[in-house]
């Protein structure tokens, strides 16, 4: 998949033996995925999507924001050290706009690399299931008060302000929307007749 990234410095994937099912990246050349997430991904295509999302943060320059503090971190790839870093990473937010851009980039990258787009974006459905397993209903569907599609206030300024606040506090769009957006982007590629 590095080949599809247009000559950017290659990234390497490291599997971490840690409990939380997650993937993340840091300034440098490594993308990290936990064994627990890796095991839940049903196909190479879905795994590729998760890694491509992290590669996107490199390729779209999102890590530049953090390069200043990343320079303060010890230069070590030891798993124990990385596990200790997770506390920091949990509060490490790119923001919903950058996360949405990373999802779009990931779809493009996996398709360019020859993976099956529909299988790839199932990764987001897996993340939805993992979130629901831990009871994070709003992480999947968004905040409860914004869920009712018949709510007449849906197009009001208040709705949009609440949605903005929620997505910026979470750092992501609700997973359900991320999955729908990714599926749409895969369909749009097909419509345009791009070779998959
Ligand atoms: Zn991300």
C-alpha cells in the first residue's frame, strides 16, 4: 500500500500486545495497531483501511501539529513505552474535519492499492460493534438529542451548534456517519468507473 502513496516515505506497521482495540500513529515512520483490533478485522481489505486511515494523518500533514511535542518523547519502540503513551494518545485529537479527511483519503488509498472497497470500509462497521460492546452508543449514533430525524429543530442553528460541540468534543463524526460516508465514497468511485 506504500506504493500507492505517491512516493511518500514508507510507513511500517507494528502490532502491539495491548488490550484496547485501537490504531494510532506518531510522528516518524510507524503505524501501530493493537492485536485486539487486528484480530477483529475480518479481511486484509479492512485491515488496509485502518492502516490507510493512519497513513492519511501522515500524508495530509496532520502530525505536523504534534511534531513539537513528539520531539520531547523518548526515541524508543519498546511496547511498554508505547503502552504508557496511550494515556497521552487518548487525548490526542486531530479534530472531526481531519478525521473525516483521513477516512476519505483512506478509501482512495485502499482502492488505488487494489483492495476491495466494500470489504475495506467494513472496518468502520467493526469499530461500531466494538464501540457498542463498550456501551458507547453516542459514539456510534451521535448524541441522543440529535438522533430524531423528525425533530423539527433539525435544521436549526441550535442543532448545528450542538452537533459541532459534540463532534469536536469526541474528535470524530459519529461512527455510523463515518461508515455511511465511506460506503458512499466507494460507490462514487464505482460510478466514475475507476478501476478497482
Ligand atoms: Zn484518525
